[in-house]
C-alpha cells in the first residue's frame, strides 16, 4: 500500500533555554528578528501553520514548566519544505547565532512527527513527543531531520 503524504503534515517543535530575559540587551537582535523571520516562514513554500499567542509569536507560551524555555512549533507540507526554510536566508543567519542567545543543552530540544492534514498540535502534544524522543530515541512517533520516518499507514479494519 502506498501512502500519500498529502493526507499528513509534518509537525515540528523546537525549544530553547534563554541565556537572559527576552527584554535583556543580549537578546535584542533575536527579539527584533522574530517578526521578520516569522513573516518569511508564513510565506514559505510548504508552510502550513505556526503556534502563536496574541503577541504574534510563541515566546510567552509556557513549555515543560520552565520559564526560561521558549517554544517554536509549526506544521509543514513535508521535511523538504521545512529544511528549505530552516537553512536559507534570514532563518539560517539566526541559526548561526543561536549560541549567543540560548544555552547549549545535551538533551533533545527538537522533534518531528506526522499529523493528519489540518490538525493543529497542542503544546502538551509537543511536550509528549519531545519527551518520547528523549527517552526512546527516534521512532515513528517522534523523530528528527537526521532520522526521518514516513507517515504511519492507517490501521486496516
């Protein structure tokens, strides 16, 4: 049975532990880049949805009960679309500077998983997937760009 990825979207979440409060001078460049980078993401080929609060981003959305963590969560057509956005243009520039703003952590801080098209993952869902990846490594239910998995085939009756 061939499974089309058209009935699925790729959910991604990444979290980071800030080195300082968002209003600190250390994070000025990062905070000023949020809206422009989000606008590029919103217009990117293959972009579907991103988590945001009334602020227009998700920097004030609690994650894993740690006030120093911030979350970025979105859904994409597929891994190619996500990768194309991540590693080019303004987002790539910010990636190269991430160690200025975020603590280096040994545990997994990003995870991918497939969701039915149109599903908007919750923070609780993202936390569960991230913790699963940390505990079990990459699996069909929680994986990374380096170890991708295709969508699960629906169960047969």
